[in-house]
């Protein structure tokens, strides 16, 4: 088989820089230390590096406009002039960052205090980009919304690349995806109805790109991976018909990713476009249907390298699949989606276990994999023999490695009976036992777990990591922090205490570092939002716990007080969802392995005397699949994993769970099935309306609806919390209600936390006096 060309495309690359240069440039600009010109220069340098790196790795179709200073959806809002009132008139950088981060007009008064005035605007709402851990800023539209081409970023970056010698394929967020992700203050208005007003703006920018020399554009429409919806389908048809007419000389490749086209296949194939990108990692089976039915002249971009995970690909087997189809021609090779969601460069990992390292591929390595595939297909496998051998030996080594496989874990897992995920008695019976045991006052007060991770705490941790503090010194420091937290909680009259989590760097990493099967990187950052990056653990092998992970800290904290101190754990679903997970086992199985390890920790805590144990599942909801029909199977195994973790205890041990998100309505049956004794949730911003779902389904357990918004540096008044609790009382039985903040307090300062929790206890006392 020999073919002239099989171009490699990347669809998009990470923007933050391999040493997070963008993060630091942004933060220094925001703090006023550097100028706008400095920021823009760093951004231009990062783009130039990105283009050069792709070129050096043989990428043929290099994107432009995949860069963003903060978020590509926000870029689009600015480009089309969807700037809500209050953020600024011009589509400039100030407006951009005001939308991203909120703006407050600060004034320094005569006493040197900084006063914030009410005129400030909050940041736009932020939410997850499909099922990734990337967050975008939710566009806002009014029903009389108009659009106008207001910023020329795609054109500017196309020309910038051109001046550096790169002929790029600009990437735009598709107009339909853009509208569909947006929201409107008026509930009964569908943003998709604005499509006719939006199309001319896209036609305008595309025309300018065409005039500047672009021949292809990539338009991302990941809505194609969502359940078919008539309004979306209509909008896609209208859009691409209009764009084909308006800009006939520009070829449009529509990119669908994060799943298969599925029931959107007919729709996608009916669009008057020149090319289509397919995610063949999440939906390999769609290839044959598309090959059979797509117009012969269409370019098909085959997403064969995983853009959502970090495992080195089995190149030989990809070649096996592709060889029979390459004769079609008009094919391109690409990652399944933009490389935005993977870290940049594996070569920077100088402390990673060498075996584990040999199994991984980050963004730059994935480009090399694509190039190898392309060369193998066009010039023959023998021309890439060495690369294929290296890939195969790595994937084979991983398959059989003793670091990956632990027979004890497998054996134990297969012996688990359904009994193991059931508590001894129903929740109402357990509640009676627990009430007798704890004798808590009405409306008991507690917190979610962490107390402020102050500069001192962080400094001590890094000093210990660097060897500047001995283990004993660090331990003494943490004990002092913990003791102070316990004494203070007693003093202000909280009923159920926490140890404060001062020893934890992160709620997943802390556990991952103590479990087998996890590896941690030094530089494998992935953008979460704006300048925020995360470094997910690499879950590569069977998970087992060698010894107790949290008992010593719990025991120490409990030794200081007679009040119950909650044991504090991260749940299996959250650990799974916040890691890069091995792809050689079903996620459900990996989750059960984690569940067993955490179950052991629950048992150890109970044996040590813990009377209440909280298992946080902050990320349970975000693991929901994009398509509804897949929800039940996910929720089944996720709930089962939680129950497996929580069910090894006696009726008298109270299991708490905590979740911080705002949509429970559609998953309440699953939440109920988790069978916790107490759940704490984030409700303070929703005026307790979230509780309607719990009330409507007669949620049988106890609930702590958050009364303190921990996302703002603001101290809520007693009266506000009393008011929120009154709203909660309209929906729940008094005996069900706990009082707590929305979430952990690690990001706050003690100066706010102290008065806020004092007020919270006062609010509880007010309620107790009245009812
Ligand atoms: N126990 C954790 C804490 O308080 C929970 C955090 C979370 O759910 N995001 O920090
Ligand atoms: Zn939370």
C-alpha cells in the first residue's frame, strides 16, 4: 500500500505552556506586576512555540485560534459581541477579564482599608465543557440579543501564524455549540432561536479568513455527541447551508468529538460541508458507517489517538484497522479531540517510575504517534519499524507488568458478595440507633472537613517536601494546627467536629499517594479553567491499601475532645473521576478496586473508635455520560462502589457524604440509593430550591443544606442563615436538618471563616430556641 499523503492534524493543543507560563503571566498581570504588553508577548511566544513544536513533529495541518488567554468559549462571546451589560463597552482585554473573573471597583479609604463597592459585576458562570474537567464561561443571551463581529482573534492569529511561515487551519467553536452552551435569564427562551442572527457574524469572520488566505477551517460542533435534538439539528442545517453559500471558497471541516455521531449520523452526513472529524476512540464502530455513506469527496479526519487520556497507543493495532480503509483517500489522522485535555510533554517527567513513563504519551508524544501512523500507512510499516517495535514493547510490557497486576486485588474483587454493599438495617432504623448514641441537639452543626490552607500550612508542606523541615518538625506543626482547630471548634460550640485536613495536599492526591496503582507527575498540568491547572494522578495499576491512611490524624484529633470528630475520606467515584484512569479495565472495575481500598479505611477508622465517617463524592455527578441512555449503567456502578465503601460498618456508625454541585433533580434516585445517613450539599446560592427534589422524593436520610457560600470571601449574617434555614424547613422535617457550610473551607482565610462559623452556630441556636 502506498499513498501520497495522509496528513496529520492536531485539532488543537494545550495553551498553558509546558511550565505553565501562561498561568504565571496571567496572574502577574492581574496582580498589576506586569503590563498588558508583557502578557500579550508571553501569549505570542507560547503560540509560536506551539506552532514550531507541531511543525517539528511533522504535523501537517496546524491549527490557529486554538490558543486562548482564558477560555475559547469566552473568546467566542467576545468575537460575536455577546457581552452582557456591566462588563464594558469595548470587546477588549478589560471586558474579557471582567467577564472571566468579575470586576470590583475597589477604593482605598482614609484609614487605608480597601472598600469594595456594590457596583462590581460577578464573573460569568462557569461550567464543565462536556464531560471534561475543563470549564468554560457560560455565554449569556437576552431574547433581544444582537450579534456583531467585535473581535478578530481568529483572523489575527491566522495572520500571526502566516507571518511566522505557518499556513494554519483556524479553529472556531461552532455557532450551534456556542448557542447551545449558553443561557438566558428568561427561562422559556431557547438560545438556539438566535441562530439566524449569529450566522452573519460567522459568515463575516470566515470571509475575512478566506480573504486572508485560509482554505480550510475547523468548526467544532461537539453537540453532535449529545442526544439528538430537533432544534439543534435544525440549527446545524440552517447554519452550514448558510455558511456554504456565504463563503463558498472556504472549506469547512466540522469536528464532532467526545463520542459517536450515533443518532446524529444522518444529520452530520447531510450537512453541506467539505469534511468531518470523527472520534474513533470513544466510538470506533462508527467508522464503517461513515466510510460507507459519506460523500466520496469529503475529507474524513480520523480521531484514532486518545485526546482524553495519556496512554501510549498500540500503533500496530491501529494500523491493522486503518490499512484496509486508506485507499479511500481524502483521509487525515488526528487525536480523538483537541489535545487541550492532556498534559504537554512526557519528557519533562524526570522522577516518574521508568516503566510507567514508558507506557505514557502526552500531547507532543501523541503528535509523534500520529506521524508514525501516517508514515506507516503511506510508506509502509517497514519504514517505521523501530517506532512500532518500541510502541508494541511498551504496550506489551504494560499488559504483563507486575506493577499493574495484583492477584490479591483481583481475587478479592471476584469474591465480593452483594451483601457487602448493604448496611445491616434500613436508614430509618439506623437513624434511631444513632440518635440514641449521639444525642445531638436539634439542627446539629458541623463543617465539611477542611479548614483554611493558610500560607503557613502550605509553606510547611513545601519545606517538608524540600527537606527543610524534618518529618518530626512537620508532624509537630500539623499537630499544633489540628489541636488549634479542635479547641476552636469546641469553643464556638460546633456539635460535630473535623480535624481540618491540614496534612492533605489535595483530596485525591493524598489518598493516591498512599495507595498502590497510582503515579504522580511533576509537570503534567492540564487546564481546568483560566489560569487554574490540575495535575491528575495517573491510575495505572490495581489499587490496594497497604495500611491505614487517615487513622492517625483522626485519632489524634479525637483524643483532644469528647465531641465526635468525623473520619474524613474521599470516595471511590471522585478518586476515579479526578484521575487519568487506565484503559485496560472497565472504569466500573477500577472504581470497585478503589472502593475496596477505601472500605478498608472505613473499617480501620471504625475499629479505632470513629463514630462518624464522611465519604466525599464531590465528583459523582460529573462522571455522568453525555448521552442519557448511558446514565443508568454509570449510576449503577458508581452508587454500588460508594455502598461498597460505606457498608462494612455497624448501624451505630454514622456515614456522611458530601457533594458540591447544584443539580440533583435528575439523579436523586441514585443519591438516595447511596444510602448514606447524612448528606451535605451546596445550596446557599440556590435559595434552598435544590431541596425541592429531596422533598418531592421524600429523601429518607438527614441533610445538611449549605448555608454559607464558601466561594465568596464574605461573612454571612446570622439573619441570612436563619432565613435560608427557614426555607429549608419548608421543605424538610426538622429532624432531618443539619447546619453546615456549602463545602470545605480550605480556600478561605481564618479572618472570614471564624466570624462566619460563629454566626452559623448562632443561627442554629436561634432555630433551637424557636422550634
Ligand atoms: N472534605 C473536603 C473538604 O472539606 C471536601 C471537599 C469537596 O467536596 N470538594 O475540603
Ligand atoms: Zn464540596
